[in-house]
């Protein structure tokens, strides 16, 4: 080992203590603003269903329609692979898992829509639809037919529809409470947010509801939809979306990009309104940076090209949707919107191909990191976090199995949780 080095210092301990004292407020602010990923499952998509068409059978109906589309237009692994360009070695597992997913859990996140997809109705009609949504969602969680996440999108906080949005939220939440309480998978979506003050107002609404029902403060969270240019760049040149996250006071769970409202807001012609337009890329990049480290997740938007009609047209729409979904995944937008049952096969095909094609490499890199074995890539703790997150997302959506990940990495689910996020809990894994 050689001669032991003499260790000498020049500074008194008071110097370090003074520096630490001066940064106490910053330490607290960092912990408050950037707690990291919440460690919960993120759905791969959100399905929007108008409030007047949502029924107890909606989720199963979407799954059945998706299965029929798959059987009609890509009945086997080879045909699906030919349409979408899935590598031959992955075609069978992807096709089998897509079918199983559509049979078992076709929708991961469902929003009963009382905004654009619902439109203006009489107060009595919307009241009844909101109360019915609460009853049906409560029953679905009680009988095991619910999606993992469910909730509503109310009308926004703009003056023309503000009172209606507040009332619909109240009717819906009150209905849930009267039916037995708020389900764990409850999600609320606040659309067309332009100013942080609108977020503050929605927080006040949720605080008032919690107080009336003696709920824990902060029990109700919500997603913020980014659908206007002002939500990205405020009049003073600041990133308004970052201020919106702060205005949510820890209640914001997601930022959802609204493809068509945002595109129209910045003047994109209808024929070019899509989630891969440069204007969309800019908006989502700002959202991504603003949300990083805060625990707020970012979701991509949707495509309005529906896979309907003859097989050739369905295949064309499927290729578009598959490509957009793969593009989003590569850019770390792990969630998007699906507007039609025919989008489900390509949503899951894209997601499953993404995770299965990278499984062996990600598992090997993580195993080497844990074993300090090196390899041809020098990974750091941040990369181990990303690799674990990748594997966990694949497990959560059904692309990967816990057993196969454990076999390839030597790690348990708890180990992966510990690497991915300190907020996930799990075991402490010794690593460099």
C-alpha cells in the first residue's frame, strides 16, 4: 500500500460550518422544489372520453374494438411487424403482449371529458353527467374494472366557463365522497392554463373542498394542460410553465401538451398541426426542463389521424401513430394521448418494442454497474438511475416481466426502485 500520507488542513472547522449555515435556506429550497420522481407508475397514455358517452363498459369496449382492429388488419406477428417495421426477433413477443394487454388492461389512464370533447351543455345536463361519472368511476374501482388511473377534465379557469368548471369539479368530487371516498388512482386535468394565477385559483378550489370534507391537505393533485403560447413564454419573457408548477404548491402531477390548441395558438396551419412540428418540440422541451426534478411528469399530445376505413388507410394511420409514439419515447415523453380505440394496438406495439429492444443492453449495463465490472461504457450513478427507470417503466406497462429483469440484472424490484428514485423506497443497493 506504500507510505501513509500525512493529511493536513488549513481552514478551521468554523469555515465549513459557516458555509453550511449560509446555504441552509438553499438546501431547503432545493428539497422543496426538486424532490425528484414520485416513484409511482406513470401510465403510457391517457384516453379521453366525452362525459355524455362514458359508460361502465367504456374501457372494455375500447379493448374489444382494438382487438377487432388488430385481428382484421394485422392478425399475426408477421403482418404487424411488416406494417410497423418491428424487428423479426421482437415481432412475436410484441404481438403476443399487445393482445394480452388489450384483453387484460386496454386503458391505463382514462379522463372523462367535460371540456372540448364535451362542449357547452345546459347546467342540468352537465350536472347529471358529472354525477354519473363519479358514480361509474367509484363502481369501477369497487368491482375491479377501473383503469389504474381515472378522473375528469373540467372546463378551464377562463371567465366564460369558470363557474361551470368549478361546479363540475365540485359535483364530481362530492359524488366520489358520497360513494365511499376518493380512489387512489384519481386524476384531475385543468385545461387551457394561461396564467399561473389560474393554477393558484384551482389550488384554492381544491383546498376548500379538502377543508369541507376534512381531507388531508394536498390530497387532491392535478395535471396542467399546456395549450397556449402564453403558458410557455409569459409577457415578461419568463417561462410561465415553471411558475405554474410553483403556483400548484406541490399539487401538480403532470404537464400535458395539447397538440391542436397549442398549434393553432402559434398559427400553425391545420394540415401541419402535429406533435412532431418544430413548435411542438419547442413547447415540450420547455415543459421538460421546467418539470425536471420536480416530480411533475410530462405527457405528449395526440394525433387526429384515426385508423379507420380500409386496411390500407388503417395501416397508414398506424405507421404514423407508431412513429410518433416511438419518437416521443426517445425524447423521454413516456406518456401521450390516444383518441380512438384503433390507436391502442400501435400505442402498445410502440411502447413494447421500445422497452424490449433495449432490455438486454440496459440490464447488462446495470448489472455491470452494480458489480463494478466496467465494460465498454463508463456509467455513473445518474445513468444507473436512468437504466433502472427504463426497466421499471417497462415492467409497469407490461412490456417486461419482473422475473426476466431479475434474471438479467440480478436485482429485485425493490433494488430497481432504490436506484431509480429515493422516493420509491426499497432497499439500499451498494454501488460505486
